[in-house]
């Protein structure tokens, strides 16, 4: 049985946090918990309990909630409270579209001219991915998967583009955590290897196409997840009729955190 104390046990107190904006630090902790599914879709957040756990006032927590709402990870419901947003197939397809456009163009450019050491770093990353797959270590693989894409984006040095991709990726990582089967990991590794091979060969169009195929795989995996666990997703009709209604289909589905 969950209690407020155990539900928010992942939060570090303000004294333990790294330096920086208090609201940003609170947002970072909550964001990670949402992405890693420690706060699953439909969880109603208790601002008072979060403040008490962190030892902070309500102001930075409220600002953190607003930031996460803008990223699509929380829904703030007037007169009701704040809830971890449900997954949306419509939103996932949109975020994949964004990533395909930006990351496809990134590998296209890098195939034409890539900085020294990039292909060696990507090759080492893929080798580490293979070892994590052999050990069925999903957590390590997930980190390496993120690193693979970061290597590509960082090689361009486009900070604003990277920020856009990061926002899209934050909204996709919850679904990715749920769909990272051993089979999907194996497929993903080979897709990474194909992307690297096309970059190394200087095949710009083929590199972009390989990235598109790789990212499109998440759509089919997420559709299968929605069929298995529809309770984690908002209804498709709600998203199509009004993106702002991407909240609660039934208040009874909200997972409320006990106050004691």
C-alpha cells in the first residue's frame, strides 16, 4: 500500500539538492519520477506533502508544476488538483514527427561532414548497448540509448534544437520505458548500427531514412501498448477534438496518494 511518505520517497530535501534554481530542481526531480514511472499516469499529486518532503515553500513547487504542465507531463485541473498526465497516442505521434524532422536532418548533415571522433564514440556506445542487452539490463540500455542520440545532437552544437528534442523526448520516455522489451532492444541496437553505418559511409539520405525508420518503430510499439493497457492513455477522440482536454477521462481513474 502506498503512503504519501513512500510515494514521495524519491525526492531529495532542499539541503541535498544540487545548486541552482529551486523550482528547476524540484521540476527535475518530479520530471525524472514521471519519466521513470515512479509517478505513473493518473497519479494525483499532493502539493503539501511534496513541500513537506522537500522542506520548501509552496512557491517553487507551484512553479515546478507549471513547468511540467508546459512540457505535457502534468495536468493542472481547476478546483481539483494536479495529476500526472495520461499518455496520448496523438501526442506521441506528434513528438515522433518533431524528432524525425530534427534528428533526421541532423544525421543527414553529419553524414556529409562529421566531427573527428564522432563515429568512434557512436561505435563504442553501440558495443556497450550490445553488452547491456546480453545482460538483459534494460536500465543501462535506456541510458545508452539516450546517450547515442545525444552524441548525434551534440555534434551539431545547436543548443536550441537540442532543447526542442529534449522536450519531445521527455514526453516519449514514459512510453519507451513501458515498451523496451528484449526484442525491441535488439531491434533498436541494429537500427542504431545502421544509422552509424550510413553516417560513416557518407550516405546522407540513407542516414536520414534510417533515423526515420528507427523513430517510427516507437509508434507501433506504443499502439500495441495502448491495446494492452488502455487505462494509461487518454481516449483518441479527446485529443483530436481538443488538445487541451488531454487530461482525465474519468476522475475515478486518478490514483490518489494517501495523506497518511
